[in-house]
C-alpha cells in the first residue's frame, strides 16, 4: 500500500500528527466537546464522551442536529442561547440539569464559544459541557453542614467559640453567659485575652501547633473570676476559611469535687489538719531534703491530758469541739513552714523544719504549752485539757520517719508520766524501756488467756496478838521464761494498753474466791484487800462490777476491801466520792494506800467515805531512827484515830518497827516480818497457823 500512496509532505504529516494529538486530548478530558455548524445546526465534530453521553459514537453523531442529539425539548431550551452566540459572536455559559436514563440527575455547565471567520462572523459554535454534579453535591453538603453547625451552636448548652488565627469570629449564647460578655463584644477580640494568664502559654502552643485535642484550662470572666474549663479543640473550614472551634465546658463543679476528694484523702475531716498518711509523706519529703543538706528537723508528738475524761463524761460532741480548738491553736502558734497533723484520737504531731538548735524547738514547745490549754466545764467542775509533748530530733534521735515518730511517742509517754503540761526530749535509754514495753505488751495479751497470772496474799496482823485481821491481794505473773514477776514489771504497761481492765476483773474475782476459801477452811473471815488501778476506778459502773463479783461468789461485801492511792481520790473528788459510796453500800471497805506520799487535803479526808489509811512503807522504813519518819508516822496514826479510821503500816521488817507502831496504837501491820506475800494455798496454811495466835 505504501508503494501506491504518494509520500506525504512534511506539512501533511505534521497536520495529521496534530489532528491525532487533538483527538487523543479531546477524548480524554472530562469534558464533553462538540462543534456545530451555525447555518445548519448540524454536528461537525464531537469527542467520544459527548457522543456516548447522548447514545452515539463519534462517527454516528456527525451531521445530526441539536434536536436529534439532545431531544427536541432540550434543544428548544438551548436554541436561543445558540442563536445569540451566532448573532453576537460572543461566548455564553449556562447550567442545565438532565436526568440520565439510569435516573440519576446531572448538573451540567455548558459553555458555548463562537468560531469566527475573517469577517468576525460566527460560522461554527463550540459546545463544551462539564459535569458539575460532584461540585454541586459538595456545595449542598456544605450548606447542610453549615446549617447543622449553626443549629448546634445555638442548641448547645456548652460554650462554643470560633476563632481565625486567634481572632474570635463567633460565639454562642452559653459562651456569652459563661464569660459575661455579649457576642458583639467578643467578636474580633483576641482569644488569648480571655484565657487565665497562667494558662496562656499552653493555649498558645495548642493554637500554634493546630492540634485537635481536649485539655483542661481556665478562662476569665468579665468580672475577673477564674473559671476552670475543659477545652475541646477542632479545626474546620467555614466559608472557605480555616477556623478553630473550641468547645468550652465549665468544670467548676468537677474541679471543686476533685479538690474535696484530694483534701479528704490527705486531711483529717474533723480538724482539717493533715492525716497520718499525708503527714508521713510530708515527713519523708523533709527528711530527704534534710538528708542532702545539713538541715535539722524536730518532730513533736503531742497527746492531750484529760481528753478521754472529757470524751467519756461529756460525750463525743464536746470531745470533738476540744479537738477542733486544739487544732486551731496549734495552727495559730506555728510558723508558716511548720506542719501539723492529727493521727486520730487526741494525738497531734508537729514537724519543725530548719531547726538550728534546742532553742528553736523550745520556743515552739513553750508556745504550744501556753496556748493549748482548753478549759472544759464538766457539770460545774473545771477541767483542763492540756498537752504532753515528746520531742525527737533529726538526725540525732533517728534518721528515718518511723524511728523519729516512735521516739517522739516514747518521749511523750515519759512526759505524761511526769504529770500534766510537760515536755520531754527523747534520749536513747528510753528506747530500751520502750522496747521492753513492746515485748511485755504482746506477751501480756496472751498471759491472761494462758492462765499465767497468780494472786498472792500478804497477811495483815494485829500488833498485840499477831492474829490475822486481813490480807492484801498482790498479783504475780508466772512468766514462762522469766519466772515469777512482780507487778512493777508489767502493771504500767498493762495500764497504758488498757489490758489492766480485764486483769483487774480477774484479780477481783480471785480475791473474792480466796475470801470464800478462808471461810470454807473454817477460819474467821477477814477482808481481802484489792489494789485498784487508776483505769478501772474511773470506769463508769465500777461499783456494779464489784457487786456482780460479790453476787457471783456469794460472799458478803465486807470480805472485800479496796485500796486506792491518794492521787486516785484527788484527781476527781466528786466522782471518787460517788463510787466509794456505792462500794460502801455493798459493805466493801475502803483503804487509802501509800498514805503520806500524796497531797490529800486534810479537809477531804473527813468528807470521803474511808475506812482505813495505810502508812507508806517509806515512812515505816525510817522507823525508829529517822526523826522525820517518826514524826510523820506518829501524826498519821493519831490523825486516823481522831478521824475514827483504822490505820495500818506496810513494809514492817524489824521488831523495833513493830514495837513502835504498836506503842502508837497502829491497828494492823503488814510486811516481811509478818510474812512475805504467799501463794493462795500457802496463805491458807499460814492463816490456819495464825488465826487468833500470838506470835512467838
Ligand atoms: P502496794 O499496794 O503498796 O503493795 C505493797 C507492796 O509492798 C507489795 O509489792 C508487797 O510485796 C511489798 N511489801 C510488803 N512488805 C514488804 C516489806 O517488808 N519489804 C518490802 N521491800 N516490800 C514489801 P508488790 O507485790 O511488788 O506490789 C507492788 C505494787 O503493785 C503494789 O503496791 C500495788 O500498788 C501494785 N499491785 C499489786 N497487785 C496489784 C493488783 O492486783 N492490782 C493493781 N492495780 N495493783 C497491784
Ligand atoms: Mg496496796
Ligand atoms: Mg502500799
């Protein structure tokens, strides 16, 4: 074939190449293209997309009129526009909606371009049709979302603010309500002006990075109040502008609740002071800091005297008031850096930072002692709640929190033992007693259950005849390893840890049983004297306990005697009088133990329902050589006689003592010379031998 066709000229080849390029281009652009002859309205050219859109091929569509291609109806609509292009030689654009055979609606943008000859007359008309359906759909969606956003803005109960590069473009009514500004006052202003100063840096960083997130921040109300808020930040485009949308949620309630929870977790709800956990944390922290430098610390352990009495007698409400008052005063007398905590009950702790020496600590201790004294009116009786303070210093008394606390506590006990309104610095010997205390306490708890206690009895005799007239019950602990222990090794510990109450009840019962045993053995009954502890004597209903023991064992009350110290009587004269009267009604007699060592006002001796005074052994020991002891003992004996009370002496070891006491007219003698304390069975044997007997 190539041999027959004449070779193409360069121009012809170039024209062909151009035509091919045009067709390739025209068939591949997403536009419908056609050319119509103006005079005939017939199609001179159509690209594939155009032809196929109307159900033709690029070849079959050639020569067809508008009407034949797009239908008569559509042609009628567009013919005026085509005519205008032809007449005026100017381009025209219009939009048309067509429904395709598949039922889909299409939006078309039609561009008509005239093809002009040399005289400027339109000979042909180019038709360029673009399917803008997608564009229209996006627009509609945008309009819808705009409407939705608008609705959301107005309906939201949370504040919403829009800004463009930091400048507020819109805000909804709740945001206006939250900030106190009108919408028009907000629009155009810089968003950071409404952020709390300390939050600005973070808000600015979020804005700069364009991050979408949720975070807590704070804004300012018109009146300057800081409002904690949660911000939810999103970026969106509105009317072609990139905006930042902030949902501003008021979290004042949440923040307040969280603060309350945090406070509760770290504070004592009654006084608002730090609780144990928070104080210990604080102490650890201070120790760590002090450990790095040369700093010294002081830990004060404060326990209230008389608090339990206030609580027991006046009720918890009054007790709570006292605690609150003490807390307030402690807080008021400390420096800003000092920490106060309450460990529960009437125990307070104070941590002093930056202590230079004892002087610093003493200043605080004296301040505490002088302000923490709460007078309480208990039924007309003035009672004072005062502090006892134990002090441990870092680093000399301990380097960890636990040891310091333990040592301050130990020192506090020592202070308390010395009386009210006292303080005591820790010293190492205390640690040993404290340790022994701890060991004894744990063993004591089991000793009662294991029956390790025994009650011994020390006889009391008439000096003239040596006849048995009574006995004192004295407790002993048969310790599995340490053997027979006397009360001085364990009574104080038992009292401190409230173990004395069950122990005393056991003693009372055993004493009553022994009185019964004496009678069963056919001997003349004698009163068995029981030593009372501070604790049990103060418990309400103590007399009832005694009554129960008497009833249970079936003995007359007169077979029991109660020994109390002067201090027990003087601490609470009215309370003591009532209890003593109740005991007296049971037939039980009352003896004042260790008489002469306390400070009983003589006037009270006549008021209290007493039966007997027991002269303290320290005076008896001085007989007959110590003039002072002689004078005091004689005075006590004579005073007792004048008051109509019986008088006894304990610790009688020598014949001379016996004789002297007998001369003065002392009624009863007790001591090693008579007999040491004896076990229950030995005592019975001894009693058998000494009932009505005159000693050899
Ligand atoms: P107390 O009531 O003054 O008891 C007298 C103490 O003097 C007893 O000591 C007794 O053994 C001791 N004693 C008696 N005669 C002599 C003597 O000639 N020379 C010497 N050196 N001592 C003598 P004990 O049994 O060690 O009791 C000490 C304290 O323990 C008692 O002092 C009493 O206050 C208390 N106690 C003893 N038993 C009980 C008890 O069951 N309950 C309570 N609450 N306290 C008790
Ligand atoms: Mg006694
Ligand atoms: Mg005594």
